[in-house]
C-alpha cells in the first residue's frame, strides 16, 4: 500500500473543521487505496479518526487522533478469510493534513478450509499485527 497516504488523510481530515472528541470516517475507497490499493485482498474496510488533542510535533502544529482500522476479505484464489482490527494513534499536521506518525496494533485472524481429494485441511490462525510509520522531517541547518 501507499502508507504515505497524504491525499487520503488530507481528504478525510481537512474537509471540515473537527472538534476535540469528534469522530470522522475515511471513505472506504480512500481506505482501500491507503491500505493496498487494487491489490488489497480486503473487500470491507473501515477507518475512523477521533480527535484527541492538538500538539506541536517535529516543529509543526499537529492533531493527535485515535485511529481505528477494521478490515476483512479473502485474497484472490485463496480459501482463507483475513480479518483485522487495529487501533492506535495518528499524528497529522493541522496545516495540510499530512501524516507524521501512525502507530496501530491489534488482533488479526486467518480462517479457511482447503479440500483436496479425500483431505480437508482447516486453517485457523490468529495473532497481533502492528503497523508503524514515521516521517523523518529534516531539521533546517542553523548557520
């Protein structure tokens, strides 16, 4: 996917003013673009942001959101259904809606069944997924 996702973040978070405690949802098409694009096996996707506070981060005025990402789907030609539900924090610039840091984690599972001739193989896996992204902002050199 394209986790720099500036356009998807900007479209979701700068369209209208957001108050502390308010929750906004990313359009499902944008969420799919952000997390895998057309290659994503996830056919259902929901991303929400709840504004928690305003901070100065890396020298920029930023908004701190609680971010939730729920997704499920089945990869092409696979009997396995994947699902995940990650939560965490997203720090986004107020001027421009650019993500500076995203840190999500939560449960994911894979379930399915493969049938071959007289064999049936049950697949049932689960674990914790974490996803982290941080933009390194170059410091202006002082002369």
